[in-house]
């Protein structure tokens, strides 16, 4: 999760003018030009230009260039700069939650189960694989310091980790609401995901355990003795 850019993107909408422009653009059936937006909202052209480009810079809108007249060739005029909603999604929660991640794991396990694998086995395998992918894709971490590497990667997944002696304590559960309702199921795949991260990082001497404590994630990652 690129949390900083998520905060910046959503924070850009705190400005009333910017939010009004964003709302207008995303409700139109086609890309919107600067003059169209200024006329529709009664905002000065120079303000519209500034705020639309700010929304582009924060990843909320994207730009295309097109001649609105439909003409081409000499005399057709310059293409207009048009704005539409960007494909990127923004979602911020405090504390961090990753219901998209647990949803992906559950959906993939159901598909695998429908092909003949026992559901419990499919959940275990998919959660491990998802964690291995996350660990394997990590950059800027040193597996020679396995607990610090684990903490760095799990921080990016919303776990709010803290290294204490030979254990990584996870102070936040990214799957909190689901874990409270379906504890055995979600905590089990949570453990498998964290174990997969260790394996993807190449941290062979780190293992994930279920050690629930109030106010923390149910999983801890420990270095082998």
C-alpha cells in the first residue's frame, strides 16, 4: 500500500472548489474540458485550470487531448485538454484495513475449491502464495536481518509491526472486523499469509504463530531459537 499517496490524493479533496470540480468531472458521460467545467460551476477559468491540474497531479483525474469539433487537418484547431476520472482507486482507513486482500484470498480459494480442492486446504495454499508474492516483490529489505525485514514488509500491509527481541509483534489486524466475526477462519489465513511473507523474503528461520492478545493482531512472527 502506498499510504502517503493515498492520504495526499484524498486530502486534495478537502478544498471545496477542488471537490466540486472532481464531483462534476466524474458524473459526466465524457471527458470534460476546462471551459465546460468553469461554465457549469461558475468558477473563474484560472482557478479551474489550477485545481484540475492539481487533481491530475494527485492521481485523481487523468488527461486526454482531443479536438472537440471532430475535424482534422489544417484549420481544425489545437486539441483540447480534457479530464476524466483516473482508473486508480483510493481507499484510506485508520487504523489500516486490508479487506481487499482477505477478499482476494477467499475468492481465489473458493475458485480452487470448486475445481476439487478441499476448501480448508485451498485457503491455506492461497494465503501462503499471496504472502510469498508480497515478500518476493519487496525491495530495500535485508533478509540477513529477518525480523527487521518482516517488519518492513508487514508495515506496508497495515500490520503496524514492532520488533521486540526475537519476535515481531503486530499491533494492528488489517482484517479486524472479519476476524472478530469469523475468528478461526480469518486468523488461520492471516497466519498463513504472514508465514508466506517470511518465505517470500527468504527468511527461513522465521515462523508465524497464532498468539492472540487483546489490542493486537492474533499473529506474531518469531525467529527460530
